[in-house]
């Protein structure tokens, strides 16, 4: 939504001169940004999982692929790791 609302401020072209009118620059920027965040920012690996009657403990390794501090920028940016515990039926 920010790409759509503020393309000039963010430096995003609404048309991509490399592809002509067939591929909108805004969609290219959104796709590239999503791919970068999804595949080239970091990895999370579960190295050990311990289960008791009441708890589940996971030891994870977070590897930074960004080439700088992750998350970067201002101090209020955060990165979160979310886990879901599911039963055998899901």
C-alpha cells in the first residue's frame, strides 16, 4: 500500500521503462521487495525441539543474510519469529 500511495517519495516508477507498458513498475517493485524480504533477509532453523507434558522448547538459529544489522534503520524496527503448535490433525 505504501508503494501505491507514495511512489514518488519512495523513488518507485509506476511504469517500468525496461518492460514498456506490459509490466507496471509498481508491481515489479512490490514483487522484488517481497522476494528480497522473503529470501534474502535471513533464515531461521530449528536445531532442537524438546517437549514435555506442559511445554515445548525450541532452540533456533537465526542467520542474518542482509549484510548489515537486522533489522536495520531506526530503533523501533523489530523482527519477530512466530511459531504455531498444531496437533496431529493439522
